[in-house]
C-alpha cells in the first residue's frame, strides 16, 4: 500500500468510527430514556448511517478486492438543502454532548436563505466537516460546559462558527492544529490528531476556508466558511 493509500485508509477508519459512535450514542440515549426518539432525531440517525454507507463506498474504491466491480466518485457534488442537513447533524450530536453532560446550543438564521436551500456541495463531506469540529469541541469541553454553534449566511458564504469552553489552544499550537497527526499540548483523551486535518482538506475541496479564531476570549472557536454556489450554466 502506498503512503497516499495508507493516509486515506487512516482517514476513512477515523471517519467511520465517528459515524458509528454518534449513531451508537443516539440509540443508547433512546433505549435509556435520556432522549425521546422523535422523528427529527431518528432522521438524524438515518443521515449518520447514510454517511457511513458513503464512507464504506470510498473504502471499496480504495480496496476494490472488498467489492469487485463497484466504483464511486470521491466527489458527489449536488444541490442540497444545507439547512436541513446541518440541523440533522446538530441533532445527531446532541446525544454525544448529553453523555458528557455538555449543553449543545445552536443559533440559526430565523429565516433560512434561499441560497442555503439550494446549496451546491457533497452532503457527506459537509456532514464530516461539521461532525469533526463539533466532536473536537465536545471532547475539549469539561462536563457542565457548553458548546455553541452559530450557523448563518455571511454575504455569499455559509458560515458555521463552533465555540467550546475548553482550556483553549496555546499560541505555539495555534498554527499547527490543522496538521495531520498533530495533537496540541495538554489535549485530553487519545485522539488521533486526524479530525481537524480532515476538516481543512474537505473545506478547501469545497473552495472554502477554516480557521481558529485567535480572538476568542476563552476556549477555542473555529470558523468554517463554505461558498456553496451553484455552478454557472454554460
């Protein structure tokens, strides 16, 4: 296996574990009676499982011997309602936050923009971007804390801002948090250091940007910008 294939395999395993852990957290919360299995929450679990299925397709492409004859494009750009997609992502992570006794607060546009309801992008990749940043925020926020999401339209871009109440990121780590395999000093848990690197790669593949907001008063704040424009007809 080449270095590139090995890198892609590591990323796929990381992402598949994310999807499984989120689905598992939701189902356990339903069984334990911690959350009601409403239609919207069940839809968010279905979306998570759909994204897992898409990642399995990518795995089959990387290793054709797993499923001979099948193929899939690494980019599945299409017109989507990104407001609905993101709401399901936020709902799917509610159980993960609850399990750590963390409040997940989401602020959204009171009136969804027409451009967001006709957003052009890869729904699985957009879901991966949001999941990775939110999981990172939840991981770094202590029990009793809050993770805040601000989802809004800024000019011709969709902007998602995720803020946590963790210990923050040291100046010497700030420029390296998006490096593959890098874990900030004092980071909790045993993370792989892949999540934010994957976010940067996927955001840039959509023509967008992601940055760590150095002006955050406490904790860490990540700002994701995605253009999501429909292609110009020729």
